[in-house]
C-alpha cells in the first residue's frame, strides 16, 4: 500500500477525488494470458475474447476506497491453461496467479504470491456480461476473478502495513462463502487442503497465522526495501521472519499459507543469503531445512561459498 494512501491528499489529489472514481481509482494492473492449445475446437476467437474480458474485469473495476496513482497500481499475472471444454461454453482449467510488488530503491520487483489453482471450472460465452458482487454469487468466473482481486490487494496491503490487508481478505472470504453454496470445485472446506477456502481461512479466519502475515510486512518493508542501504540488518530481519514462520509451522504443519510463501519466495531467499556473514547464512539455512526440507538441495547454495 503506497505510503500516502489514507493520508492527506495534495490539492490535486483532492481535486481528483471529486471526479468519478472510475477515472482515478482503479487499483489493479493485471495481465491475463489464456492458453487453450489442449482444446480441440474451431471456435478459437472465444479464447482471445476471454483473455480480454478477464483482464478488463481486473483492471477496469474499483476495488477499494483508496486513491491509486498509475505507478502505484498492483501488478499481477493470471496464466490460465484451459484443459478441457466438456461442452459449449463450459471450461476446466488450471490457473497460475502471480502478485507483484516493487522493491523500493531498486529496479527489482518481487513476487508476493505465485500460486497454482488447479480447480477452475466456469462458463464463458462471447459477449458475456462480467457482472460481480462481493455479497452475492452470480457466476463462477467472476467469483474466481473477484476472489483473486481481493487476495492481490490484501497481500499488497499486508506488505506495506502490519495486517493491513484484513478488510480485503474478509471480502475474499465473502466471495468464498457465497460460492460454496453453488458447490463448485475449489471453494469447499472438505474438498481439498490446498484450495481457495483454505487460503482465505489462513488469511482471514485463523489468527494463528497472523505471525506469517506480519512476516510479510517485515520481510518487505524492513528487509527487501532497505536491503540496498543495510544488507546485513535486512538479512537478520528476514532470518527472524523465517524463524517466526517456522514457529507457526510447528503448530500448524503444511498450511497452505506457509506453503504458498515458500513456493513464492524460495528462490529469492536463496539469492538473498548467497552472500553475507556465514553465521547468518547457516542460521537461516538450518531454519529452512526444518521449514521446507524438500528443497534441501536448493538451500544448500546458501552455505556453499
């Protein structure tokens, strides 16, 4: 969340705030890519229309009451791989959702989320009206997109303010609760331990995961954002974040939020700790082996030189 959000606006900002919100306040800058190479159909135009409609759904809506400048928009990617078209207008797909955050003082961008959702089932037809309501289920495709829009905003806000994303995770929870009644894949508590329900349960319901969410703030604000000026202190901060996440993991092992964090950050953490004091590198390496033992070979790079 850019630092001036919810603070005093400039005179220009106050002037802009009097204009229609749609002109100034869109928060998201998503790119959507639809791959339908597995689908045997001669009606290929629907996939390019689907791509455009989904991208406009993310980027043309107003999701918050905050005023975003163009350079503050939350960047993301939705990579949709259509696996099957059981009937006309019906689709099954895998989705990869990436949420991107700038690192201040650097040209580098970091991922807040790199999440695979394998349970996308939806209807889409050419010319479809992409109506959406947080408080009412209308259709599966806009519920899916709306859910991840709120997750993106919530994670971005968490990375700028401790637990700052809470209102948006609650909005995502509303979407889940409404969609559950429809019985679609990926929304149910008892369908899988790695689905949308459990992701938002970790973020919006179970307070035992607040240490992980607060870790997102420290990792980014007191870690990556200050790395250029004081890499030693930043590595120590990130080490403590990993320790705190491991403490949660000991109580609640294999949680989707922790798994998602490691799936997203493992390469970055390995790179951050490829240099620096060896005692710090050994410390974080030992914590990572407890937290994420399946990536032992990758984390060994931390202590190899």
